[in-house]
C-alpha cells in the first residue's frame, strides 16, 4: 500500500504537523539565502567586469587620483563606509603605489620580463631587499588586523592585492611573511578576483 504525501499529512497529529511546518519554513529560508548569495555573486562579478579593467589601468599608470575617484563612483560593498575606513584605503593605496610597486616592478623586470642580456642582477638584488622591507610592514599590519581594511576585506585590500598580484609571477618565497602569504592567496582566489584576473590576463 502506498501513501501519498496528502495521506501522510492527514494521518499526522498536531505536533508532527508543526514539525513538518517548521522544516518547510527552514527549507524555504535556506533556499532564499542561497538564491540571494548567488544573485549577489553574479552582481559582484558583473560589477567587477566593469570596474577592474579601468581601475587596473589607472594603477598601472600611477594615476591614483583617478583610481580613487573611480572607486568613489562605484561605491560598492567594498567601499569603506566610514572616514576611518576611507583613510585606511588611501593610506595603503599610496603605500603600495609609492613604496612597494617600484621595487616590485624593478625586480620583475630584471628577473623575468627583460631579455637575459638586459637584466641587472645588482638592480634585482637591491629591489628585492627594498621590497622585502616593505613586505615586512604589510606583514606587521596583518598581525594587528586580519585585513588592511580592518575587520573586513574592503577596497584597501583590493588596492594592495592589485599590486601584490605580481608576486605570483615572481614566485618569491614568502615564508618570512606567513600572514601576508595567507592573505594574498585568499585575496586572489576570491570569486570576483578570479574574474578580474581573467580580464587582466587576456
């Protein structure tokens, strides 16, 4: 003898029906959360496709003013909501642009990019020494807070990750900077970051 769901429902007592009702509500709630997360992810990916190429171009051209203006224009979930957060964003943007990126680019050019006959090991070693000193500063910050944005991954982290992404090409040993290494790996593997990487690498 086979019973339909309607037959089972008819044989249930009040308490059993209550449990089924609660389970149904929980299932609907879980499904709605999953749909919302999927929708938010799609929206973030679409926004990244528009934002990342132009933003990366400004960073590559050292046009920080336009990069910050663009960030303010989009003001997505990564944009700091407080003046303190915006201050951190500017602080780390200027730090990586002025203190980290020059040494990183010099090292990259003289270890990978330039033809072997044009590379300078002296410049590469000097750049690596400078770079490692700056990476130590970033490591120290991550000892204090889990992110450069403070308690959450925000545009300050986006700025730093956008510059440090080149470290993945250099394959520099980051054993001396365990928190930075973990943070960088997590940052470049964020779903929206993977979209931006594909755009940058094409």
